[in-house]
RNA sequence: GGGUGUUUAGCUCAGUUGGUUUAGAGCACUACCUUGACAGGGUAGGGGUCAGUGGUUCGAAUCCACUAACACCCACCA
C-alpha cells in the first residue's frame, strides 16, 4: 500500500490504550506530572479552540509519560450555570413551558435530564483527538462530592469572614435575570444619542431670568428615578442655583440641586442628573448626600409601577417613547449623536443594567496578596511572561467578587434565614440539619420549617476555582493520598481570556486552601482565527467542524497541523492546508517504514537462503558505518534541541526540529546513503541500526502524532499488547559528535554544489562525474565514500593544479573541480559567475576588515569575537585568491 | 482615558543576555526530474534597505526615545 489511511487505525489504538489502562494513574514512587483540564461546558461541543488547547495538553502529558514521570491528566466538565440554564430555559420554551411555571425542583429535573442527554459529548469527542486523559478520574463540577466541597469552602470562608452579604450596585443581566461579576461584563462602544433635557426651576426664575437647568444624558428613561441634579461647586454658571429645586420633566417630581466636584464642568452642560438606583456613580453620590433610591426597573428590564409612568414598557422602547414625549412637551433642548461604552452580558449578550441589590461577595484583597507575589516572582511561571503585567494590574486593583446568582442551576447558597420573630438574620452551614442546630442556638424554639434557604446559587467560577484541588477530593479530605501526591499540578494550559475568571482565582484559592501554588506554569494559548485573521464564530460560519477535519486528515494530521503553527500567547491563523501538511507527514513516515521493511525482509531472506556457514558475511560498507555514526550524532543533537524547546514551552519549534530530523536528515540523507543498490540487499547490521533509529524517531514524534507512531511501533517488532510506544521510554540525550556533524555538513555542501552543476548542465545522476579536490583541512576526506554515492561520482582525486576546462566551486576554503564530459565549459558564463562571486567575497571581506581595522573593535570586543572575525578574513582571503586564480587560468 | 503587546521573505513565524561568514525556518512560488519507499515525492533556485525617525555603541533586527499602523486588556465622565 502506497498511501497511509489513518481512519482505520486511530480508533483501534485508542481503544487498545484504554483497554490496557495506560492513561490511568495512581500514586507511586515516581515523580508525578499532573494537568487538570480546563473543564469545558458540559453541554458544549468541540470547536477549534478545544483542539488547540487539548492537543497541547496531550503533547505535554504524553511526553511526560514517556519520560518516566507518572502522568495524570484529569478530565471533566463544568456545569456553566448561566449558559446551561439559558439553554434549558430555551428548550422548555420550545415545549411551551415557562421557567416561572415550574418549581425549583421541577426545573432542576429538566436540567439534569438535559445534562444526561447532552452532557459529556465533548469528552467523547476529545477521545477522537487522541487525548490521553485518565478517564476514570472524570469529574463534573456538580457531582455530589464536588458540590459538597463547594459548600464546605463557602462555609469555611464565611466563618473566616472572607464571605459577606450586602447591598451593592451589581451588574444585572435582565435576560438571565441574575447578577453578574464584573468579569462577566463586556464593554463595547455603541452609537447612541446624548439628550439635553430641560429641568424647570421650582418657584421663581433666577434674577438673571433663567428658569431651568439643561442636563445631558444618554439614558432619558432613567429620569423616572432621578432624585437630584448635581453640578460642580466651582462652576460659575450654576452658583446661583444654590438651595434651589428643579422639576423632573414629565414626572413632575421636585428634586434638589446639589454640588459636588465629581461633576466634570466640560462635559455636556456641566449638570448631571442623579439616579442612584441605576448608576454606580450616582449611587455613591446618593449615599454621600443621603438621597432616596428609586428603582424603576423590574428584574426583566421593564419599567415597574414605582412612578406610575410607562409601566411594563421595555427599557429601550421606553427610551424612544420618553424622548418623543419630552420633545412634544418642549423639554428637549437638543439631541446629539454620541458614542459611549455600554456593558453587555458575556453570556446572554444583552445590555447590563446597574442594579442595587443584596448579594454575596468574597473579600479579595487578602487572597490576592500571596497570589500576586507567586506570579511576579515566578513561583508560578506564566508563558508567555507578558501576561504577568495583565495579572499584576488586575490583582493590584482587585475588587470584591459577587458570587451569588439568581439562578437555579448550580450550588445553592448554604445560608438559611431565620424568621423575623427570632430576631432575623441568617446562619451559614453545610447542611440543613447543621443550619437548624445553629439556628436553635439563637432561638431554641425554631424548627426546620421556620428556616428559609437562600434562593440563589453560586457563580460557576466559585466551583471552578477549586478545580485543581477538588478533582483530587482535596477540599473534603485535605490529607488524602491523591491530593498529597498530585498537588501542586504541573502545567495549566488555557486561554488568556479567562486569566481573571479562573487562573487568578485558582491561584488565590490554592494559597488560601493549601498554602501552595496550584500549578507550576501556565501556558496561555492564543485564539484560533481563520486565515483572514477573523475570530472563528458560528455567525461567520468560518469555523471548520473539528470532527470533519479529523475524518479527513486523521487526528494525527490535525494535531500536527495545529502544533506547527502555534506559539504561546499568539493567535493561530488556522488554514486547512496545515492539516494537509500534517497528514502528508504521516504519509512520509508510513512510506519510510515501507522502505525499511523491504530491506529488513530482504536481508532476512538473503540470510536464510545464503546460510552457507563457510562463507564469511560481507563486512558493512564504510559509507553505511559512517552514516550510522553520523545519524546517531544528528539524532542526539536534535534531542538536545527538542529538550530545550520543551523547557521553554516552544512546542511548535520542538515539533519542527523533529519534523526536519525525520524528513531531511533521516529520509533525505541517511536513508539515501544506506539505500542498497538496485538488486542487492542491505547489510544486516545497517538494517538493525536503521530500524533502531526509526523506532527512536517514532518515540520522539509520538507525543505529537500518536496514532501512526503506535501502529508502526508494532510493525518494527513483534510486541506484546503491553509493549506500546505510548508507555515506552523516550530516548535520552547522549553526547553528539560535533566534529563529525560539522564535517558531514561540509560534505553535504559539496554534494549540493555538484548537484547544482548537474542541474545547470543537465547531467543526469546516472552519468558519473569525477571530482578533483585541492585538499585542505576543510576537506572531509573520511566521508569520501558517502560523497561519491550521494553526488554520483566515479572518483575523487587530490590535485594541485587545475585545468581551465574544469568547472569549479569552493566549499568553505576547499577548492573543487569537476571535469565536464564533453562540450566543455562555457568560459564566458563561467567567468561571469566567478566575477559575481568575487564581487560578493570582496564585499564581504570589506565588512570584516572594517571591524578588524578598527582599533576600538580589536581592543574592546571579546577575544572570541575578534578571533572569529579573523577566521572570516582568512577564509574570505583564501576564497578570493582561489577565484582570482581561476579567473586568470580561464583567460 | 490608561496599559500591554505586535510590526522581519507572498503567507505563518523563529531570531535565546547586542558580535556565528554583509538576515533564518516551514508553507507557497519558479525551473527541472516521473520505471525501485513516498508526485502528499526529489533536486536546484528566486524572494527581505528586519514599520519609520533619531540616539547609545567599536558593532543594532536585537538596547533607548519618539512616530505610525494593528491587536488585546483595563477604566464610573453622564
């Protein structure tokens, strides 16, 4: 079979690995290598971002597993409270059921059923990609024991005073009808209007005749909640309004004019309307001046009956309506176009309404301190490091975290309210029974029926921030064997978009809970974009279906394609052509084995037929022996490079080194050197070395391209089902022979030069050429046999003089000549070529001499640098002399 | 309004504390090569005043300053 077809073998090997339990980890004497997956939404489906993120994790985990570490990759899913609840609500709506028609219990039943049907699909899809997760450890953030841990943390933090309840201005999502944390609000620039509204003065006009104040606002509907007009005390325009009151347009309410230097005189008219219920700043001013708070909205964003106007109208419809009504009433001075930033809900996409409400918060300042230090002093390494800045900035100005959500899908807040008759207040406890006990300490007459549990659930991220600990049950049992062995985890691979949501909070909780970092390093991936640089999205339809890609190119192909084009923190410009390249690489490996297998089988049959004990086995050829020595060094040099790339998390560079090692050095040079002449068979020692090299290459490549390497691992030898590449020992770096590598490169350059001559003069490989050389220290005489084979030479001869009819070239300082068969040399062309070369070399020499003639360079540059320049000079001078010599010979 | 990052070949990117033959890789491109692993292959080759300006230095893609374009993050000016 010529071409490799991945689909048939990929599922076979994945099942085999699972069956053998290779991905399952339990604590043992080895060093652990742990990754916890960033848990995808339980109802999500695989997209390209997951492919990027999880391939990276798998590469790291597989490499660790092959490097003698006890690798453990914990998979799982997130309950994603808002997103999932929204999906369930939408599905219920399709069936004609409103959420409000259901009891909490009934709704949760639907939600759990939804999860049973659609949940975990994404984890199955990850298997197709080859993800080597320890599936026996799969967790869901709402598993009973995970939820128990969440409640325990809530109770603990509350007892420590790190969780409190209070009335604050929060971000209200009118679609989901819940509060959101600051991080869940996305600000976008919007084209809006700035309305200039006239607030008539109560009582007599001013002495100068003015009878109103013009106020600029982007949200005219909020005048319903106006309680004051504020101006800057230093603003002379408004000094005369001191102690006066104005009338809210349409509403007719009388409100005071107050003075505070918060107001910018330059903006609008310098007068600001104050609506404490619906603007954060207004709320602060309201508190300062003891103003009333008039909340005009229902939770769904419609106008409530507080004022009695526009009742039930949607906030945006009312905005337009009220603007018209104001205009009709002659209370609009003017309307200008205006661009401002509006907050939108990350989940539902609707405009956020600032709303005053009672919520639960986590006090962040104390938690942030050790977490900030750990990142800034690289106890936790950020890759790339630029995210340290972002992190520093956020952590330094951190605000308290609103953790209550007015939803049902999630962990219900473990707080129980006491009846007013018992003094009110609440108790926080892990269970209802415990809560009752605590309540009875306050009032012994209380029964379970008297207690009312808080209706709200916790922010999803309140369970996520425990993830590196909770997946090992370290919240409920901080001293269990798993958590002690696997924690702190090794690497976290995630996107920078959740650095605040998740990464920062995990670090904070890690230190709070265990006094230790949750992971050693965080690798931030970029965003997957299409090749035009656009973010992939459903709306644009520019996101390929990963499963279709895998079907087309194989998981191996998709993985290689993805890994070739990713560097930490940089966006990936995804192009399907990369997958093609990945699949092509698989094919290359497949066919290389095809060739080697042929030699092996050929050698075996020769040996069995030709088993005359009297005949001495032929010795291995010099070329073969040298090729084996060289490739051994080449492989070791590459291993060292790959190690260093991995140490710096330069995954695509590591893959590129392996790719070139296989494609260029192994396939292009090594195999071509040892390839037996047509009709003859390979030497058994060469075959053995070649197979060993091939196996080592498979191992190096396995983390990136796991399936085909496993398939071929089993082709190179008879192996037991447990002898799999995925649990084999990665070759370790041995000292490479640097001299040999350098000499081989000189030989390669010589071959290339000769091929170039063949190309220019149309001399096919089958026509042997003779090579003449003026040997010097840069002539790799010992590699003569390889040179002859690769360049198609009949002989290599040392000469002192040269014939003008010979074609010539120089490698480093060595002069080579090739007598041409017939027709001879085109002298003019040859001279032109030589003159061009001479001009280049002289130009080059000039730049070198410029340095060497400079006293200050010679005296201040390090000796090694100066010595190198001197070598450059002597080499260039030698080349120039040689070229001049040739030119004069040709003339 | 603040902050961070990016700007190197047609495309995607390397270039590690300034000195490694007057800039590299992969892909794409051009020419040529089809009986012996692989045309998803092979060989050879073209292509860049390292965004701009100024500075530091014996020496700058690399360090500094400013400018421009783009990207992202943060922020309560209605």
